[in-house]
C-alpha cells in the first residue's frame, strides 16, 4: 500500500497545491508568502488524502 500511496501522492499533491494557489490568487493574495503558504497547505493535506485513497483502493 505504501508504493500505491506514493504514486497517488505525486498526483494528489500537485492537484491540491494547484488548487491552493488558484484560491490564493483569486482571493487577492498575489505575493510570494501567501502563495507559499497555500502551496505548503496543499502539500501537507495531500498526505492523509493519498493515504485514504490508497486505503479505499486496496480495501
């Protein structure tokens, strides 16, 4: 399951980081620090999301 989770993480993390960046830009935060925070939140949120998806696939 770990290998599947890492494969899913590569896809899910880029998606969540992109969504976070778009949300930050739409809400008017267009400087470096808010964008980096949004990207970091997406990166961290991808760990439990990829674990849950891998668990559902192998379940």
